[in-house]
C-alpha cells in the first residue's frame, strides 16, 4: 500500500536542498505562533538539523516531512512530534507556507496521507493536535479529516502580550 503519494501532492523525507525553504519557514514571524518559535534560526543551525533529519522516528521522537506538489515543488511541512511508541500516539502539525497554495486541498490531502502512514507503518492508536482557538482554518481542516474536538486549555499561549486558548483535537484509529 502506497501511503505517502496522493493525487495532487506527495510527502517525502527532508533533503539538503530544502535548506532555503526551511530557513524561510523558520524565520517567517507570521508562523511563529503556530510553531512556538520566538527567535530566528540561522542557515547553519538548519543545516545541522537537516544533517540529523535521517534519524529514525523511534530515536528522534519526531518526523518532519516535506509536502510537495506533483511538479516536485515543496509547499509545506507536516510533522509528527512527541511520538510515543509505548502509548502509540503522536502529535501532528501542518503548514502550507504561501497563502496562494492554501485552499487548494493540499493540506487536507497531506493530513490524510499522514493519517494513513501513521496507521499503516507506525501502528499508531491515535493522533492529536493543539490549535489556537482563533485558527479556524486549521480547526476545520482537522475536523474534515476525522479529528474530534476534545477540550480546551485556557490562557495557554502568550502571543503579543495576550493569552490565547488552545483547542485540542484527537483522532483515534479504528483497528
């Protein structure tokens, strides 16, 4: 079963040539809120990260994949984080960087591919996502792909001097 290839996009491991794209993502202050970043990253640090990106998810406890169009253009990233093989769960995050690439179904397709990959290859029992209460587009994406709203953390993140609530979503696989 092919799990990382969709109709419009495919997911692949990070490559050294992704340095400039990841540099752009990690230094884009507009997305710092969703990535819990507060400082810029140097090309040197990102190069070091890419050199270690080959580590197995069981060792690194995370996996970052590039979201690419069928024209081999990288448009975003999708992550498994806080991977816990004992409890068979992982957090998931997704970013389509440029606004012109959003709303075309790429994010939904990437998330569905990652869901299938998590079940087929990692034998996960569940995935979860933490999404800012005001990020309605991400909330809709996760709900459309089978995640359920399960709760809210009050005043969870401090953004520009203001506390924001964080909604929790969970997908439990049917085995």
